[in-house]
C-alpha cells in the first residue's frame, strides 16, 4: 500500500495546536511515545479530500528549533527526521497565535528555512479581532511565501480551508511555493545570535498589522491582579484545587460504586453459571475481580483530566503554577506539582498521570516519586481498622489520628523531595518562566477528547499489567489447595442434619461458618500464607506476626485488602458492615503463641505508620513504569518507600513498647 502523506503540526505552547489537531482528526488519533523516550506524540488521520486521507503528527509545543528541553528537542528532531524510526514529515502545518504574532513568527521563520511545504494556520483570529488587532493575511502570505489561513480552532472557523490547503499540499500542487529567504545574520551583536531574526519578525509584524495598539482587556488585567497576587491568588487556587479534589473524591464515588456493583453482579452471574472449582475462582476472583480493580479507577482519572484540560484551556492553570511556584520551590518542587499532589489524596494513579503538566523531566520525576506518600482513600479502611482498635469509644481521638495520618503523608512527601533534590536528583526546581496566555472559553470537545485519550491509554497499557498482577496474586492466595479441615466437614454434615429437621436458618449459618473455616485454612496453607510465615522473622521487630504478614502480601493488590484478608485469617466474615464489630473484637483478643496480645497500642501504631509510608499498591507501580518508561524508577520507589516504612514502623513499635512497659 502507498504510504499516506504525513504533515507535522507544530507551534508555540498555548497556540491552540491541540484544539486544531482534534478538530482535524477527531477520534481517529492515537497517542504513543517517540522511540526510546518518555515524550508523547499524537498521530491521527484526517480526511482532507473526497477520498483522500493524510496522517497528522502532533508534535510537542516549542518556541524554537534550537530549544534544549527534552520535549522541544524531540519535536525539533522529529521535524528534521533525525529520530530513529521516525521519518521526516512531507509537510508542516504551523499554528500561529494571532494575538502574539511577533513571538510566533520566530519559530515560523525557522521552519520556513527548512524548505519543506508549509501551511500557516493563523489561530485565534476571533480573539485578535475582539482585542482590536487587525491582521492583513494577504500581506502576511506574501511576506512568508506560503499559504496563510485565518482560523479559530475553538469555534471551527477556517477548518475546512485548512483541510483544502492540506489536500493541495498532498497533491503536490504547492511544490513551487516560494521559500522564505533566510534573515540576514547579525554581524554587530555577539551577545544574541538571534537578533536579526527578532528584527525580521518585528518588521513583518509591523507590515501586516495596523498601527493601532491592540486593546488589552481590562477584565484580564483585573483578573490577573487577583489570580496572581501572592495571598489572594493562593486562596483562589486553594479553592479551585479543593473543588477539583471534591470532584475526584466525592463525585467519582457514584460511577465507582456503579462499576463495583456491575462487576459484583457479573461475578455472581459467572459463579452461578460456572461450577465451583478452579475455573470458577479464576474467572470470579481473578479475571472479573482484576478487571474491576482496573476499571474502578477510570472515573477518577476521567474527572481529573477533564477538569485539568478545561482549566488549562481557560488560561488559569498557568497562573496557578505562577502563584504556587514560590512556595513549592522551597522544597525543590515546581508550582505545577501542587496539582498532582493534591489530587493524589483521591488516588495516586491519576495524580501520577497528571504530573505530565510539569515540563521539566527532573521536576516531574521528583513529583512522581513522592506522590504515593500522600494519603489516598485506599488507606482509609486500614486507618479505620486501627483507630477502631485503639479508640473504639473516642471519635475525637480517632479523628485526630486520621488528621495526623494525612499530615504525616504530606510531611514525609515534602522531606523526601528535599532529600532527592540533594542526592539522586540534585538541584532545586528551575525558576519558572511561563507565558500567561489570554483567558479563553474552554473547548468542551477538546477536553472530552483529551480525557478519552487518557482513559484509553490507562486501560490499554497500565490496565493489562494490573490485570496480570491481579491474576498472579489470585494464584498465590489460591494455590496450593488444601482439603477442608475436619471441623468444617463436621459442620457441613451437621448443617445437612439440621436442615432435614426444618431449621433452615441454622443450617445456613453452619454452612457459612464451615465455608469461612475452609477459606481460612486454604489461605493459611497457600503460597501467600507460606510467604507470610517466611517473612515473619523480618517483620517481627515491627510487632507483626505471620498473619499480618499474609495481609501485607495480599495488600500489594490494593492496600485496603488487608482488612478483608485479616478477616479471613482470623475466621471472621469480612467485608460486610455487620461483621466489622465482630472483626475488631476478634483482633483485640488475638494472641501470639506466647499468649500475649497481638494488636497492642504499639503494634497498631506501627501498622498505621507502615501503611502511611509503604508502597502497597502495584497498580501505582505499573503507572510509574509507564510514565517513566523504565523499571528503574518504580523499583527504586518501592525500595525507598518500603525501607522508609520499615524503619519508621520499627522506631514507633520499639519506642512505644518500651514506653508502655
């Protein structure tokens, strides 16, 4: 098959490139990394003629072909065809912000010198006209020597004209388009090698625009006085982020509960259709349960990226980063790290994905490494269990413990950032140099397409690995199988006799108790149980025994699993509201082999500290692997978090044990 015509979409950040890409390609696009990098590119198909399709390559935003940042360098190399596995494009579509024409023409002049077919899409013409800026597109086309199409990607104005120009380019009708003469090299200024180019862009802008100054929106100035103010701006940003947090935490609960109910129903239907045995357990607990464990994160991911996309489109996100930068940089973090760090209190997975808003790779990596230290809802069942054991009759003390747990996560995260900046990732966060884009109405269509793209990436790439891990953990907890204990067999026989006597409820209770006892024995004798016994010497200094060890192993799938695992290990039907009191009572009376209680104040405190700090979520690890494009950093993250949790739990348990005694 003949390869399709490929056109690269380039432009300055905030020029509306993504909006134009979505308008041209819609849902016919996919996201992938450049070969050998963690930098994303989007590739889409656009219909530009009656039966003609072209490939559009959306490159990261850049200000110059000579920029040094990884994203801009990758875009420049891809444009020149210097990346392995990435051919040079057949043409270039440059998106130029009409409200910042002089600055955007710098990159345009560099691209035109490459002597490739070029189209200039003069975007945001509606905003330019609103501000009183008049641009003669015919003069601009004559100056640049290539087609110039005035558009508004947000409203759709001019999109069809862009399609027609691309079709002309693909048909080869633009081969004789004159090429821009290279601006003269500056001979008298050695401090700035780009002086001549700047003078050229200024001259061209002066020729194609009228003499009147564009009206700076008074509303924009008034808003910036508030939104970029050190105190007022921080207060507004806190309110915006708390609203975002509420959306992720509370609004997402509704679809998450629906997904949970859906997979519970599917699991019940599969269990009813498939006879009891290995296949049923694999399908219900492994496949269905694993898929549910993947898809239950989707509402949080979708809400987060929809909100972030809308905020970025309005122009507010740049101002929020400007406000928070002076605070976050004291800890070696950029201002933009505040967004993923706050959303991590809802879920670390979308928070790590949200770290993409941070351009600098070192800043982004530090943010990814510390994000799982912040308390997410998966830890809440563990905290609830511990506080119920410690303070069963004191809600105030329990609330203080919860607050302390959240605060501890924040403190450790900030301290970890400082340590990383002085060791493995030396240097503080780079000073923020950011363009404050004009305020705009966000494009809901663009935000929805961006959200859909993020969701597909998560399900397709991270989700498959998470499902595989779920199946492995199921196998560890299910094999090797062991026969039911004699007591359970006796209960089952007694239940049959009781049922014959007409006592159906008593028979059901006996069967439930027998099933629970069988499940308890099976888990103890499984590979997970054997691992619990094997690690007992290592976790004993933390106040944990082999039964808690089983909970720790099983909770790698999800932190909250430890509660239901302990319920099984200690012979209590876990997971149901009316059984929680029974579980807590059982745990309070649990004894070690020497007769001493297991869940003392020291053990409970140690367990809470361990779960505040430990990397007990392999789903998060998988996402870190994807975002860093390497197993090096997720393995380092597991190591340092587990080590930190171990040391902190050891100190807490040993200190409290000596104080109590």
